[in-house]
C-alpha cells in the first residue's frame, strides 16, 4: 500500500466524485481536507464531457503540491450519456489526448440513461460504442453509468468487447440477477449513497452477495448524499458512511471492508 494511514481511520478510496462541479467552487480545499481526515486516501474525479474531463485532469495534476493533508486525486475522461448529443470528432481527439495524462486512470463516465433521456437514445448508443473502442485502444477500464437501460448496456458492452477493458458499474442500483451478469462480464460493482436509503433493502442484498474482491465504494458527490445527509450536498468524506452500510449488510467490520475495496480500486485503476 502506497498510502499513509491517517489517525486510525481505515483508508478508503472514493471511486466516483465530480470535484470539478460548481457545488465545490467556494470550499473545494476544505472538502478535500475533510475527506482526508475521514480516511479518504484517494478520489477519482469523473469527466462527463470535454470541459469537465479537462478540469478533472487539471485538479488531479494540481494535487501533487498539496501534501499529506489531502487525498490523492485521479481523473477519468469521457462523455456522459446526458451529453452524448454534444459529442463530435473533435471531442474524441481532445479526450484521447487528455487520456494520455499519467493521472487519468479510466474512461468514463459512459453508458446509457433512458430515465432522463437528455440525449436521443440513438446518440447515446453511438457515443457509448465509440468510447468502449477508445477505452480499449487506450487500455483503460470503463466507468459505466446505467439507468433504465439494463439489457442494452450489457449488450453493447459485449458487442464491443468491453471485457478486454474491464471496468465498473458505478452507483449500482439494479438487482442481484443483473449483478451476476455484470460480474460474469468481469466488471466491478460500485455502491453509492443509495445503499444507505431506508427503502434500499434489495440493494443491500446485492451488497451482501457480491464477491468481496469485486466491489467498490463511491459517493457520486455532489449527488445522492448518504443518510443522514440525504437531500443535501454530498462530499467524498461521506464515502465512509457508504462503506459502513455495505460492511453492515455483509456482517463485516468496516476495517475489513475498507481494506478490500481500497485494494480493489488500486487493482482496477492501477493506482
Ligand atoms: Zn453516473
Ligand atoms: Zn457521476
């Protein structure tokens, strides 16, 4: 383990946060310090379009001067299904170039979102396929976003040979049967604040059943704050609450769950 232990808090990695967002404009440094004090040794800040991918890389680059009081920052680059309609040839050139930065550890977030349909489904599918090819070419794991598009997401991943890239289904909310298919494809399952919600019994069942060496934890901050912060701004320090709930569902100690998920993140993202 390359990370220094901090005051008895078990080390955790928040594998999915949007640190570039306006929600942190006023107090990003404070938020990052709070994360480190809560045991968060590293955070992946996730790109959703060309601009946010660029900002993610810039944030990750800047952290080298920050020192021990801050978590390590890594970036991903990609176009979220919501933004699919904006992608063009120049987007892929820009993201490919950004993806060569040493702090870029995955391609994403990519996928299908048929709940909001912010982009036409045809555009979402084309942009998803394109990015699986790019991730494969760059040998980067995929960060997959899936909402109300379960079958099609799996079908496209299989079609495009995504197994070769590997990756994670982030903010997992589907059922145990779908989890089996995701695991069979070689992907990881990442739990976010939803696992702490009162009505998420089914999701806690997935957390209980999933193999320990294939699960990750995340916040998806600033969205989806875990209980007791539900409805407020989320932040990476709260990944601990997610980890506690997953550990609780499995009947494990937080320390053991933290050790496993941190090792999993290091293995998947090669950090
Ligand atoms: Zn997402
Ligand atoms: Zn996200």
